[in-house]
C-alpha cells in the first residue's frame, strides 16, 4: 500500500476505538493527522504518541462542528469515525435518545463531509472520504432501531456523496464493521453466553479488532483503491455473507 507522506487527514472520533486506531495507522504511514474528539486528555495522548494536532469538540453541536472543521483547515482525507449509541427498543425510543444518536452518527458526519468537500473543491479537487457505518445498518439488532437508522442513512449518504463529488475527483466510501473490540466492546461481549450466539454467525470465528477496521479505512483512502467510490465495505469477518 502506498505511503501517505506529504498528505494530511482529519479523523473524527479519534480519541478512542476505531478513530484512534485509524489516526495511528495513518500517522505510521506518514500522514499528518488532525484529530477531533470530545476529550482533551485523549487528544493530548495522541499528540504525544503520533504528533497529531488535536481539536476538542462536541460534534453534536452543529456550529462547533463547523468551527472545528474550519480550524482543521483543508486536508487530503477525511475519516468520519465519531459515533454514539443509546440502547432503546422501538417501544421505548425517546426523543433525547434519537437526537443524541442522529446528531453524532449522521448529522455531524454530513456536516464534516460538507466542510471537507467544499475545501477540496476550492483547492481544485481530489481527496477521499471514508465514513464508518455498521452492520447494524444491514441487519436488525435488538434495541438498535435509531442506531441502525443512523448508520443506514450514512451508507445512503455515502453513495450520494460519491455521485456528486466524483466529478471533483473526490472518492467517498464507507466501512461497515461488525462488533469491534474496543475497550468498551471487549467488556460488553466478554460473557460467552452473550458472545457465542453472535460469534457463530461469523465464518472467521472472531470479531474485528480496531486495527482491522483502520487498515481497511486506510486502504480505501490510498492510491491502491483509485476507482473505488460509492462502496460500503463490510469489515465483518463474513457476518453479512451468511
């Protein structure tokens, strides 16, 4: 895979999980990373480890999201990793839960993509976006109605972005991970009685690690995927195949 020397990337949700792993992977390949996250301590840690420029922001705030992207400035790549969830059933869905999930998972991603794309077009075009969605946008999971809607919405928005931004040579793709072993997920799925019924639906007989997803994201950003756009790549250990 080609290196990223001389290139710059903005990664949202970079403080933890897939976002953090992606920031580290990009930096290891030579990219200058601007990391967006809510927690300053997480950003400081990334700064110490990979020299990332950190911007502390709550992306649920539309104005703050736009200001953070303006502060980040023009970049070659954008990775929309920021995400959240509130477990609520169809019957128990609340307006607060809906707004919290949609505000981060969908609206913030669209705002960041819009800001990024406007800067790229002004700079003459080129570049790439990867949106992080989920297999929950493709299969029904208990208590995940709004989360699933937000991720399916981002899948659909990815295809629209690819169509509209393609003439400007901006590629846009998404990755849809399965259960990914972040610190929180590892704790949540540590009980075999919970994890095994899900595990048997994965042909590789494992869940994804954050590095697995990060490497796929980096591949989609790279020149090794020059004509891949409008795709949603399942990073799912085969889950959607069976």
